[in-house]
C-alpha cells in the first residue's frame, strides 16, 4: 500500500521530470549511443537527475534503480528488497522521431513485486497510476483522477498493440494466430496505459526489454484488472536475477483470453 502523500509526491516528481524532457524536446539535441547501441539524449539524463533527486528527498531510505543508474548501483541492487525502478525516458526512439509517444516510468518494487506505478506522458500531460488492489487511474494535466478498467470480456476483433520501433518475428507470428484483430502501432509504455483503459486488449512482446520498461506498466495494468505474464503464465517479478533484461511476455486486459495457445510451440 502506498500512502496518498507519497503517491502525490512521486506524481509530482514524474511531472517535474516530464518538464525537463520537454525543455530538450522543444529544441535541438544530439543523440549519443550506449554500449548496447541504444540511443540516449540529454533529456534521458536530465530526467534521471530530476527523479533521483526527487525520490531521494521523498524516500531517502529507498534506493533507486534507473536505466541511467551507475554501474555501482546496478551491482548493489540484488541486496535491495524495496526499491524504485525507473525509466526516466521510455521511448527514446520515439522522442527522437518527435512523435510524442514517450513516457516517464516510476515503479515501487517490494520483494520483487511491482506494487505501484506511475506513467507520465510528457507530450500530453496525462498521468496514469495504480497497482494491484489499489485500482488504476488516469489524470489529465491539472485534473482529478478517473478510474480506468481493462476490457473484459474482450471480444473480437481483438485490439492488439505492436511496437513502433521494435518488431520481432515471434510477436508477428503470435498476432497472426489471434485471428480477427485490429493492430495498433504504439511506442513506449503507453501500450500498458491503453490496455488499462480498455482501448487495447493484448500486447505481445518477445523481443528484448528491460525491467524498467515494464514494471510501472504492469502495476497499473494489474490495478485495472489485467496482467503481464511470461510465456509459462507466471506474473513478472523484478530485481530477482543477475540480468535486468526481461524475457518474452504477453500483457492482457482480459486474463481469460487463450493467449498461451497463440504463443505456439
């Protein structure tokens, strides 16, 4: 359970990070690349610094693991039973394309479980937050919360999310087995938000992602009645393994869908 004061404090931190991102987005910026060839910009780094400072002020006893964390923090993380798991700018490729489909992701991890998350969309000012047992909510910029619910039962044609920048063959084959579908291209963790709102039904992803890409979205989706599972049907858990890379997953608004049949052999 997250206390209301902490919840609102973290949402303010996410909004402050979004403001830092927009400062860069509205001007000219360079694109560098990490060792894994993934892109990084000044916006990623500015948002990380903003979130790190904001969360340290709110919860000095809870460590931070971010996509832009130092190698020391990454090495230490396995000792942490409670932590903030953060992607300061999810969808850097979409940011570079200037299509607005990028987010700030912050999740609270407790004993491996993403218990609460917030996703902020800088381009629109919309924020989603929630967790299992807490519900899921959408908040317009400056507005009040509106409860959201995943679509269940989901009936054909099923609305299936596809990444704009990452298409893997197994995901393509999964969608082909679903039958009557309406594919929707979308970047970043916005796919989880649309699942939580009932605007999408299924999001398969068998290409590489990292834990900070999914934790906040999983928490919000579970709050809305959906779920995120590995191909064996197990809910995702975090900070439990040596690697921070996720395996394949399927995110669902309606967990009763026969999604394991669509995974194939």
